[in-house]
C-alpha cells in the first residue's frame, strides 16, 4: 500500500514535517511519499493518507481544505490520519494551555463527514516577519517566542504509532 503524506505549507515547516513523517513511515517498512496537496492529481491512487496543513487563523490553509472536500469520497473509504502545524509550544505561561484548545477549533473548519484515526497538532516555525503587525503584538504580549519549535522526537513517535496502526504487514 502506498501512503500519501500530503502537505500544505505557507513557509516550508509543514512540508519538512511531512517529509520527516514519510521517511519515518518508510523506515517502518511502508511505501510512503510526501507531496504537496496542490500537486496530487489522483488521490484514488493511494491506499492510506497522512495529511497535514499549516494553521493560519486557527484554520487549515484553503488549498488543503479544498483537497479534503474534493476527495471526500476517497478519504471516507480509506484510513486517514491528520496533523496540523501551529504554534502551541511557542506560547508560555497561562497561554500554553491554549494550544490543545485549538484542536477542536481547527477540526470545526474541516469538511463535515471527514473521518480520521487521529489528529495531532505539532508546533512549527514562527517568524516575526510572517505575522501581521497586530498578530506580532498579540504574540509578544502572550509571551510568545519566535523560532523553530518543531519537536522531532514527538513527530517521530507519532509517525511510529501511525506506521504500526496501518493495516497489513509492512511491504517495503
Ligand atoms: C499569518 C499567520 C497566521 C497564523 N495563525 C496561527 C494560528 O491561528 N494558530 C497557530 O497555532 N499558529 C498560527 N500560525 C503559526 C504557523 O502555523 C506556524 O508558523 C507554522 O509553522 C507555519 O507552517 P509553514 O511553515 O508550513 O507555513 C500563524 C502563522 C502565520 C504566518
């Protein structure tokens, strides 16, 4: 079975997480390829899906949501895992609790009827230059730290669990 690790990134950190996940799945003996969701011509060619998007304004990027909507029939019939890339680990103090609270908000923005085995919110890279002025001010007031907050161990552990949960014996 070929697993699509589909990603939608604005600045590259989600793409790099997807590439890491695909490499981890391959290490676990699965056939997996990382591709931008904007490039996937035939979702029906894949037997399982690990799909992720950067989060802007507590939502997946529009082309990623479009992919889910356009391929809902295929996705509903096959195993799907999803991941979001935001900034929970960039926050400190009382605001740190806001990270997990974002998960149901993100899920509300996904097409109704999409089923998935798991949804994980990872932290990505937060750069001052990419946030709008007001966003930058709010982020700083919340004690936010700019930088690369990706937790590769957590990403690898989630990948290993996902690989184990994929049906059938490893094929690669
Ligand atoms: C304009 C903008 C809005 C963002 N909004 C959110 C948000 O609502 N929630 C969140 O957790 N992270 C938010 N982030 C942080 C990004 O999701 C994070 O930087 C992520 O790593 C970006 O992924 P990418 O490098 O693949 O584009 C925002 C970033 C930008 C630039």
